[in-house]
C-alpha cells in the first residue's frame, strides 16, 4: 500500500459489467433537437409539410415529449382541414389544457420564427427518424446487457431475442410507412383518383390543354419572336388581371415567383407595357420577382426551386430563361438533374413555366423552318420532362408569328397565327387564318390539304400539318359549323377528296 493512503481511499476492484450498467444509464440517448424544431416549424408554415412528414415520422420518434405533443396536435388540425399556424395551434393546445406543458405560446412562436424551409421538412424528419432508430437500438442494447448479467443467462436465447427485436422494429417501420421506401407510396385507387389527374388545366380547356396542372409548360423560340410577351400575359392572367390568353381561359393562382435571370431590366420594361397604377396592389401582393442569377444552378441543388417557392409563398414559378438556371443544357446527366429539380417543385405543388431558346442554324446550312422537338436547344431530356411545349416561329420583331404545339397534354392546339401588339404587349389570334374564317371565304369548299396549305403557307405541307387540318375540319363538323361531302375513291379516272363547306347556319349567324 503506498504511503499516505488508507484502505477507504483505495480504488475498488474493477467491475466491468456493473460500470457498464451505470454508464449506460448516464449516456444521453441520440437525438437532434434542432431537427425536431425544424420539422415542427416547417409544418406551422405550410400544412402541405404535415402531409409529407406524416409519411416519415410517428409521434414517438420525437425525443422531447413536448415536441410529440405538438406534432400530434398538428396532425389533428390537419385532419380537420384547419390552419396549422402558431395561433391556431396554440388555441388547439389550450383547449386540451396542454399549452403550458409544451412551453406556452411563446415557444410555439419560437419554433415558427426559426428560418426553416418548408420544403426541407422531410429532410429534417429523416434526421429525427434516424435518431429515433438509434435510440431504439440503444435501448435494445441496454436490455441485452442487463439480461447478460442475470444469473443463468443463456447467450443463445439472448441473441435470438435481440435479433428478433431488431427485425420486428425494422419491419414495423417499413409497414407503417415511416421509411423512405414508402415516402411517395399510395395505393392504386388513390393514385388515379386523388393525384390531380382530373384537375382543370391552368391554361386551355380539358379538350385542348396548353398548360396542365402538375406538368411544366415550356415556351420555345428564337430571340425577338415574343416568348416573353406571351409569357407575361399568362402570368398576368394567373394574377387575375385578365381572364384568358389567345381566347383560352387561364386559371388564377395564389402567388407567382418570376425568376428574371436573363436581362431583368428588359423583362421589367416588357411587363410595364401591360400594367398601370390600378394594378399596383395586386403586383405587390401576388407577384414576387427574383432579379439576376440564382444562388446555385438547379442541377446542383435539386431542392432549390421548391425552396424558393416555399420561401416566397408562391404556387407558380416562371423561369426566364432556362439557360440561366442550369450549369449546361447539352449534357444529358445535368439535364436529368435539372428535370429532377423541376419534378421536385411540381411534387410540392408548384406549377412551373419555362422560357427557352431554339437551336441556332449551322453556318452555311439553310435554316429548317419546320418546328420540331429536336430544334429545341439542349438535351432531349429537357423536353422529355416537360408536360407541354410551345414553339413560336417567325422573324425577330415581326408582329405576325406562328405558335406550334409540339407536345400537348390533351388535344393539340394550333398551329395558331398570332399578332403581337408590341406597343401594348398583347397577343391576339389572326382571324383571317381561323379555320372557319378560311372555310367561309371559299364557297366551293376546301379539302383537308387546301386548309393545310392556307394555314401553313407551304405549297407542300407536311403530314402533321395535314392531319391537324383534318382534325380542325372534323371538329367544325361535329360542332355543326361545317358540312362534309365525302370523296370518291380513285379509279381509272382518279378520285376526289372529301370537301368541307361552312354550314348555312354559320353563314347566317355571321351575316
């Protein structure tokens, strides 16, 4: 015994199992309070976040009991289709006599006041879920260690029970939908009946849709043909400042975020043609404009588009233009990454409209004037991921251009002959090229090919133009505005094409 020590001061014999049991009780279980606060704060800002998070988390996954209580209250409010903001939440908890137990109304406002992005709620929930699984494993380990200290402990039985407990916990997580494997899973009936497949279009009609809800719209064309002019009219209609564009209805939105990345001053000048002082209140409240480059390319940060919409309370985003939103548009991998950002925004309930450019003609080669998807600049995956693609052809600054619908959700629109009023920033249909107007101007009637020639201005219109003309004439017959005289099959003397005539009813109506 060293000098100066007493038996009572000596260290006790080593007892590894007892020390483990003592230290295990002292170890703080895994948790992340900031992530828990992020989940709850995000759910207070947007009730759609509750729908996303509930597929990842259960109440018991929260480490703090107060957070579990708040989460259960948020679920109850959402189930009642009630607001989930701090005021509504405080009222709900007060009625249940639970407000003081969670820290009072001040703590609710603290949670909601933190700079958490609504679109990041699922990511935060994943952190909370991860920590909860670690706590479960920690508790199982402690129970296993305690059982190992019991007299007559059977290692094989302990091992079997421990493996069964871990397996059951994992199966329970998968079955309850709290796994990432079930994040976006719905049953077949819910998929066809509740995912918005039967929603009215944002622009157009159910029969002829220009912009479908839940699918992006891309407007393509050379510089100066009026892409921005047309887009601004759609934006103003989404703001409720006009009811239709090109004689087709536009559904109003809550708030539009315009990403003016390509020459914002010129974009502002173009929009100023369509607004005045009477529109000030609407523009201040329902239109937000981002000027200049984004914080990062969308192919690098796929959640940025959705986060921007959430941060500025927008349900519609306009990208002007596409070349400024991604690192490059010709690389297939980066184009797929951009489409991922586009689809994530749409998945979070944001409608997307994009302005884009066509390919330039090669030096020394004639310009191909026929519009097609392969004339859209960049990787094919850009147009593949878009729901609708409009292509404007014409010369820069020309008031008369043609709108082609290259990719349509339902019922192809056009081609439409457009007249731009550059002074007022408006676009109208050229009435002289409307099918019924052309038909009325030809008392002897028209064949399908005749109408295609009149609409395209080409002596030998392509097959697509002829089929569009056929559908337009058949639609007039179905509407009672035209009559069809069937053709005669060919023989030695040749055949005769079917001819269409404006109906007498229509002629009288317009006289």
